[in-house]
């Protein structure tokens, strides 16, 4: 019985150290979960446009009209109600 009483009286080693480490372990775990969630959300294609981000099709510009005049600089109906004048310098 003498050996049993010695075991019971012996203080635990590292008990305080382990108790002091738990907040850090929990903080690291929470940070890891947040990082994983952010990575998953980013990989889903969150472009900020609203939708589900699943549409990955390429949008091509509409083809140019074939009836463009080879001479001159006018395109469209000359009698249109709106006239658009564009000045450009291609230097």
C-alpha cells in the first residue's frame, strides 16, 4: 500500500503546460478551418457577379457585318436618326 500512496501524491508533470496550450491549439484549428473554407469558396469561381459561378463558356464577339463598304468611312443607314462620329488616333 505504500507504493500506491506515493503514486497518488506524485504531482502530474506538464499539467499546467498542457492546459496553457489548449487556447493556442484551438486558435490554430479555427484558423485552419477558415483558410480551408476560403480556399473552397475561391475555387468555386466566386467572381462577384452573383450567379452560381458554374458557367465557364467563352463569350465571342459578334461577327462583323459582311456588307461593310470597302471605300469610305460610313457604316449603317445614312438616314438614321442618330449619328455617331468617332475620332481615333492609331499611333
